[in-house]
């Protein structure tokens, strides 16, 4: 694989685009309500820039190299388009989790975050970096759970604004801060964090070794890195068209330039210099309900009436109804053109995620706990 040519950062350009597209919607309730406040021309530009990487490209002809070369723009525009839909369907913590018997959806989400913090031995007084922090849901939960001070890194201005808004709303502004930046070329000084974590975010990197090397650099000697990584399993066969269709569907619907197998992820973290202490596929378990159940449509697995409502939005029927509603809103000019296309893409990704989970081709929670040598 050829070396990655990093995209030059232009924070002024990104801030101007964010202001043009999102306006003041970052301070609104979120979800579908936020979508009505977008600038139509800016939304169209973001949509066209994202979809040029995918339209008319089949599983055998996708341009992975082009997507890797423009990873930052690809990810930034993906979240410009998808963030409000994520919050509508999933909440403010954009990740999967394991489910224990009788455990509620949001309870399980929080436990998944607590488990990572526990495995990393996070505690009060530590300075911690959240790589790819989204709208700050996990950072808020982990800050409250551990007492650590957390810096969130994100290359999407809209998500940073929403994360900052939520932190202030929950009285966590003194414990949380959010910084604009590309995780492939972090601006933080070397050896400036006690711990670093990433929850289903570094999959957006064009090179896992590249992002892990940046994390290694900003960690203090003896510091710990914990990650839930999206990876294809060793059962994945890149020569199998069906396997490739599943992988491409996940990548297209989730703004990913190129996913790799577990063995490549392990190789990347060691090549970055880390001592790997834990490596475990948490999706490969005998839990009461599989990690993908919210997307699979089996409402009998919901543990409460509240969960039933939450999960119903994510099923195929729920997505079909929402997509139809978004289509009408778009037709009458209440939602920006391209919103339904993004929603449909998320639906395709959901189906491919379920297929990848059922066929043991994909995991969204390969846990790696690694440590930077003390000397």
C-alpha cells in the first residue's frame, strides 16, 4: 500500500462552510428538527462532494485509493450529512455495544463506555484524549464515570459545536473541551496525554498505523490507549463478491475509506510502537442479544416500552417510514435535497452491518488495550 498523502488542513474554510450549512442549528434540540435549518446550497455541495466517491461504483470497481487520499473531506462531509439522522435514530453516542439480559438500550451503551474506561484504568486527575469524539456523548459519560478531564478531537465543526453545547447544558464545561483537527496530523504536543481512547472512530483513518502512530506520539511514556475498532474478521474473503458487497455497503453508509481485517489492525498497533495488552473481539460472545439487534428488527428483544420505541425507529419498517417522511419533506422543500439519499445509505449500511455480524465477517467492537513503553 502506498504511503498516505495527508490532506492539508484549512480550519477557516471548514468553519465558513459549517456556518453556511448549519447556521445556528447546533444549539437546537437535534435530530430531524435540526435538518430543517440547513442551507440548501451548502447541503447540496456537501452531498455532491460525498457521493462522487460512491455513485455508479460497484463492489468490484470502487475507488478505494481515491477515498483514502481524501479521507478527511470524505469523513467531514459524511458527518455534515449524517449527524442529525444519527441523533434521531441512535442518540448522542454513535456506537454499538453488547447487551446483557434485561438491559436497556441506553444503559448498555453507557456500560460499554464504562467498560473501556475500566479496562484503561482511567481515574480522576488524568488528562485524556477522545479521538473522533462525535457530539461528545461518550466523553460526557466517561467524564462523569471517572472524573478525568477529557479533550475531544474532531474534524467536523458542526459536531464540535453540538458537543460543546451539550457539555455546557450538563455543567461539564470545566471537565470537557473539544478541538478541531485531523487525527492523522494532530497539533497536540508530544507526550501531552495520560490516556487516549477511540470508540469506533479510527476506522475513518486511511491508515490505522498512521493514526495509531499519532496517538502513540501524544501519549506520555507509560500511557494507555484503548480502542473499539471496526474490522473485518479473518473469515472475510476479499475475492468473494458477496463479502465485498457487505464491506462496501458498510463503508458507503458510514463514510469509511477502506476497512481492513483484524490481523491488519493488530499489525498496525504493534507497528506504531505499542505493547498490546488486550486484544479481544467483544462481538464474538454469547450475550443474551447480539450487538446488531437494534438494526435487525426483532422487537421481542426490546427490554422496555421505551426501548421498543427507540428500537422501532431503527428497524427496516421504522427506517422505511422515516425515509418516506423525509422524502416528502424534501419534495416540499422542508428538508434539503439529498437528505433522503443519505438516509437510504444509512439504511443500506444497517442491512450490511447486520449481515456482516450474522455471517461473522465484521466486528464493530474489536477491543485493543495498548501501552506506550515507559522508557
